[in-house]
C-alpha cells in the first residue's frame, strides 16, 4: 500500500508540472523574437554595415535616433542624415538644399534599409499593429503567421503597406517576410532569410528577395507560392562589414 501511495504522488507531481505554453499572442511572439535577436542591446548599441557600396550607420546622439547613409563617389562623399524630425543631405561637409518632396523620398529610402537590417526590433514601434493569422508550414517547418500594419499617425508615408511575417514556432525567429507596396505601380515582395549571424549579441541576416509573377497576387498567398516554387528570385539583400558598438 505504501508503495502505491508513493507511485501515485510521483504521478501527480509530474502531471501538475506546468506544461510549455503553446497559445501565444502576436505580441508575445514578437517580444520573444526581439529578445532572442538582441533585446535591450538594440537600445544602447549603434550599428554600421555596407549595403550595395553604401555605408549605413545608426546611432543615438543626445537621446535621439540618428540614421545615416554615406555614398562614396570619385571626389565627393554624400552623407544623408535622418532623425525623427528632419532630413539633411551633405556633399562633403556642405549642406545641400533640396525640396521637401525629394527629402522625404531620400529619408524613406534611408529608413527602409535600416528597418530591414534591424528586424524584428522595429515591430514594437507605437505605430505598429500586429495580428496573429494562424500557423503555416514552409519547407517542412511550422511558423506563426503574423500580419503587420501601421497607423497613419507616425506610420510614415507608406503607412498603408501591409507586411506578413513567418516566425518559426520553435526559435521564434522570422525566417520569412512579405510585404505589399503601392509605390511605382505596386506589387509584393517575399524575403527568405539566410546567413544568420550575431555581431556583439545582435542578429543580422541576408535575404533572397522574391517577387510575385503578377501584381494581383495577395501578399497573404506568397508563403504558399514560395512553397510551390512559383515566385521569381529578383535580387539578394546582403550586408557586409557589420559593426556593433555601444552608444
């Protein structure tokens, strides 16, 4: 009888242990992904890297986020500087006067490269809304499929673009992403992350950049189209000479 009670207690002890959580919200998935990709290091570390022969630098100056893009020409260095409130272009050390429309276009271009390089960090910005669409299988692995949209207030000029992220259900890393855009005639892009590496604790990846064969394709279908081999490889997004330094 004593042995029976011991076995029963052991069984109850094991049964009462907390089971791993499986029903995550979109916010919890993104939080776990950010923590696993760099966490608080994003806030107090600056980064720099080369992308298509241009140098990109992000840093914090006086508590303000500053994004830079430096283009090296034969005799001239062009430096674009974007802050939360302004955009300036320098030719060598001389500021260049440009129209507001061109400044906005340059600022969006600078911000876009930094945004993708620092993912998933930016997905907790105030303007971001996240919705868990369910799960999907790509290349034999299970993913949480999350829709991301932006509020018009503080969402930038492309606030109406729609993004979809596929987070690995085991690692919580975004192995794939897609987005729907409206400029230049519109369309969709699908990105496959590869060459993952950590530099001083912050995760970086490169991407195979695919496009749908028709502009009418829904961005929500691109994961299935990729699985079927029905997307066209457009380009590669590769970062080099990555450095991470404390602000």
